[in-house]
């Protein structure tokens, strides 16, 4: 039905028979249902608002992307549902605006969207078009963003690897030399009278601690960019989790952190590098412990499904901001005063080397959960449902036209 149909119909309502009016409105209802069916079938999210940003329509895809209930969203300002969208910055009259946004609820996604102003017939001046609202069209770029991030990470690691040999030589060797000379100084100091060596041993110990810290940073750096090959062997994952937790038990007790282990019995045996996997768990537990400065609860759970063995670490350390979450696996990024920013990067490299994945979920101000998924040893080949291929269309023979001369 053409848009101008209603403009012509309304002045004639008194002269039209009731059954004819009913037929026209039934046709309008059919057209409305038809359009809704089409818009709900497409994968892109569509939200339509008036000029003030009040939602007048959204399709199913938009509801899923933002976790919105259409019945609750209609008739309310879009900013009430998606505060981070900053509607006033996007609505610029007749200007088309495009942006990328990161969504953390209901799932972590990266979306690309553009805002298109809608023009309609002016109700005051016939024949003139006026601004009636906006349409937001959203596309899910999560996979494309992930691939781009992985490409950037590969390039960054390749650049770091070029520096690895120089770092090991230029920093590692002087550190060894300093350690040897400090040992010589300590031996000479201990031979001096007490009144002469008083106050000298403490600065010496501080210098030695700083050398150890630098050596640890260099070691972690080299391990992060040049991970050792996996030494796989069959192991029980629950035992590796217990060993990592017991190693940090003194620190957990000193910080008044309660540890809760919920280890699923009968997990399948995994072919893993026990030492590297223990290092990955150690890094996560230590981060959780340091986040709970005034005490808290650390829950470690294991489980499995048809494809993965799952280990989750949940702490009450206050979580992380969305800005920090976006950079959490970057080298040297840390939210701790004395952190190196390499622990989670090393953890991610170890888990990926095992064919697994690491995901982190945060409830800012409350909690943080880190989940590790490792592929099952007994995972079988999975046959995917077939996709029928379209049959080639029959080729029609075109009639040959003869062209006469002159």
C-alpha cells in the first residue's frame, strides 16, 4: 500500500461503506505483519526512533544484541536502555553517523552501526518532506574484530621476538655480573667489625632484591614471546589445580582469602604440559589473591561438557572496568602498582598452545571470573549438518536474430 494512501483515505471516511473501511484496514494489518516478518528475519539489528530518541520499533536481532525486551523498550527513550550509546552525540539532524561500539551485555560483542535520519511527508505543508526520526542499523563485527586483534597481536609478538635475543644478552648478562659482585661485597662486609658494617648490609639486600625482580621480569618477558614447546603427557586436571592452589596457600592465608574448591570427579585425562598449565593456573590465582587485599572468597570449579574440560576461577576482588577489560591481555598492561603486565599474556599463550581458550567476565565493583576451556582428549569427529547446494539453472537458448543488409 502506498504511503499516500492514508492521506487520501482519511478525508473520504464518511463517504466509504463500513465494510470497505474494514477491508482497507485489514490490508494495512497484513502489510504491517508482512514487513515485521521481513525485518525479524534479517540478521542486522534495526531500531527506529522519533526525533527525540524514543523507540517506536525494533526487530528481534536488535533485541538480542542489546538484551532488550521489545514490549518494554517501545515508547521509551533509547538512552534509558543503552546509556553508553550517548544518543545526543549521534542524532545530528540529517547527517548519517557511523560508529563501532563494544557491548558487554547480554554477551561480549563488537558492533558496527550507523544512524540514518528518516524523512517523511510534512503534515502541515503538503508536498514538503520533514525530519521524522532515525533508523539505527547494527551489524555484528565480533568475529572480524577478533581476527583483526589476533593479526595485530601476531605482528606485535613478531616484533618482540626480534628483540628477545638482544634483551637476553644486553640485560641478562649485566644482571649476572651484578649478582656476583654483590656476593663479593657481602663477603667482605661480613669480615668487617660490627660498627663498620652497621647499616651497609640492609642496602645490599635491597639491591639484591631489585636484581632478582629485574631477572624475573626478563625471564617472564622471554617466556611470553618465546614459549617453550609443550611436553605433553596424560594428567589429571584436578591434581594440577590442587598443586597450583596449594603452592599459593601461604599467601591466601596471609591475605585472609577463603579458598573453595569444587572439583568435578571423573574428569577425562588430558594430554597437557603439567608445568606450563600449573604456571597458567598459578598466574590466575595470584592475580585473584592480590585483588582481594582485605580478604575475600576465591572459588575454583572444574567440569566438562561434550567438547571441553572447563576450569573457572571466581573471586570477590572488585572486578575490572570495561576499559581495563579491553586491554587485559596486552603485554605490560597492569592495574597493580608492582605488576609486570605479563602474567595473563603468558597464561593466554599457554592455554592457546594447548588448543584452548581463556575468557574473562567482570562485574565491576564486585567480582571477576576467569574461565579456561581445554579440548577433551576423547573428543570425536563431529559431522556438521549438510548444506544443500543450489542446482545450476537451466540455460535457455537464445533465438538467433539475423540482421539484414542495408
